[in-house]
C-alpha cells in the first residue's frame, strides 16, 4: 500500500489509478485473511473431533467396566442389556443414566443386606 501512495506522490500514477490498485490489493488481503481464518477453523474443528472421539472412547470403556461389575454382582440383566444397547446405538447419555441407576440400585441393596461375599 505504501508503494502505491509513494507512486501517486511521485506522479507515477493518478489518484484514480492509486485508488483502483489499492482496492485490488485490499480485496486480495481480505481473501487471504478469509482463507487463513477458514484454515484455522478447520484445524480447530479437527482437534475438537479428535478430543471428543477420545473422550467418547474413554466413556465407553468405563461404561463397559461398570457393566461387567454389575454382571458379577448379578444386578438386573435387562438393565445391563439396555445399557449395552444404548452404547451400541451411540446413546451415551442414556447408557450413563442406566449404569448410574444400576449403581444406585446396587448401593441401596448393599446397605440393606450387606456386601456379598
């Protein structure tokens, strides 16, 4: 931009030509900036997807461990099956609710009858 102003000041280009050149340069700058922002957004979206996937896998593993424990404690086989089906369907929130219900039922049972042994 400074070169355009200098050329106009030196009389090498008219003010109208300088304005046209400046407009072209500004449009190019905006296009580059827009592309850079789009690239940054793409990278951030990929990072979020990667982190979300890792978190979901960790949650799935934890749910499975808790379901195995529920099986060992001989809790409701229907609730366990429902939780596994929810995980397979990608309904992680529902699976978590079911596992927490199993855990709550188990805790209530333990307090009434004492630990199994």
